[in-house]
């Protein structure tokens, strides 16, 4: 059995990745920063009760996921269409039609991810963007590894189906 790291070390180690995850969950920088603060506040309060053999990364993701869900339910609409793409476009220097097409595609992807059930969206983001193993996702979402795997699979399937339907409509 090993001891938990200091809380400061935990924050330093995981703060950036939890922030990226929360931004992907909430699509808003200010909300992600608020949720990050709330996540670490909740974690700080619960830290003395954390078992020494706990997976602290998964534990933080569980808190972050619940915090994001709480924050998202307070809002009526996600402000995803105002995501600045300046850096991406400046690097590519695309033509105006390319910019419009890219913005449309990005908005469609965000809409598809936003429309996923909360658990599927969280599992997808943890797996595809946070590079988490299924065991960690299972710990973070309080489910089995098979359930974590199924949530990722279902999320990908739903998004593929949605974009497949759009392709059929455009033909």
C-alpha cells in the first residue's frame, strides 16, 4: 500500500489535463476554469477521506465529470459556436470557403458530441482526448470496464450514424 501524494502535487500533476477535459465537456473557457476550481475545491474537501490505494487520476476525473454535469444543467444553451479558430486558420491560411466549410463541420461535430448522453460523452472525451485507459474511465464513471468500453463504442457509433445520415442527405 502506498500513501497518497500531497494535494499540491496532485493539483500540479493533473490540473492542465483536467482543465482540457472540462473545456471539452463544457465548450466554454470561463466555465471550464470555474469547473476546474470547483473540482479542486471538492477534491480538497474529500481528500482526507481518499483511500491510499485509490487511483487519484480517475478520482479527479469523477469529480470533474460531476462538476461539469452540475454546471451544464444550470445553463440553458452551450455557447459552442463562438469557439475561436484563429490559431488554426492562421496556421493554414485557408480560403474563405474553406473557413466556412471547416466552421460548419466543427459546429456539426460539437453538436453531435453535445447531443450524446452525458456518460457517453464523458467516456468518449476521456478515451479519445485524454488518453485514459478503460479501467480509469470505469473508475471515473463508477461503472465496469465493459460499460466504459460500451459507452465509448456507442458514442462513436452515434456520431458516425449522424454523419452518415448527413452524407446521405447531401447526395
